[in-house]
C-alpha cells in the first residue's frame, strides 16, 4: 500500500503561521489553533506543508489496515479556512451550525471565510464535540 501523501512532519507551527501573508487569515488561524489546542490539550503539529493537526489517533479502516492521523485540524486555503472536524455527517449538529454564521460544510469538514463573522461559542462547541467523538468513536483508537 502506498504511503499517504499527507504525513506528520517536524516543521514548526510558528514558522508556518508566520508564512501566512494575509494578516487577518494569520490571526484567525492563531485563534483557531488556540481553540483546538484547548479542546485537545495537544500542541499543533504540521501534517504535510499546510495542515495543522491536534492530537493523534490510530484510524482503523474496514479492510483492517490502520493509519496514524490527527484528531482534528485546520488549513488556510485560498477561498476559506478548512476545519477538519471529521465528525462524519454534520447534520447532527444542525442547531450549532445554525448559530455559527456564514459557513459551508462537507462530510466532516467545515469551511469559514473569517472568524469575525462566526459565533465563536458555537465553533468552540463544534470543536469540542468533534474531539469527544474522535476520542470515543468507532474506528479510532487514541495514541
């Protein structure tokens, strides 16, 4: 089986953060990192060149293979900031998502343009729920 393209690196988070050219995006990423670090009680780690992850667990796949992966994470992208909450179907969180403010979401990912438009207590609740689910959910094992 080929190695995953996105792997844990030794790159320093602070260097990555300083490299974000847009000051508002940089500050939003700093705030998201603080929120995720509080929720996981783990420091930020770089996964690949642009994904910031918090905590680790062993993901168990249906075929029996395993892979080490982050509990949660985020990445600043050209159009938005992607938050990798990996909660599966976010429809269970409809009330919090309704409070959140302008966003988009996919299966387990949440996309926001800027934190100033977001209801931060709702985001904090979503992040904490994601951590609880990942730590105790089927198909994962904390490492």
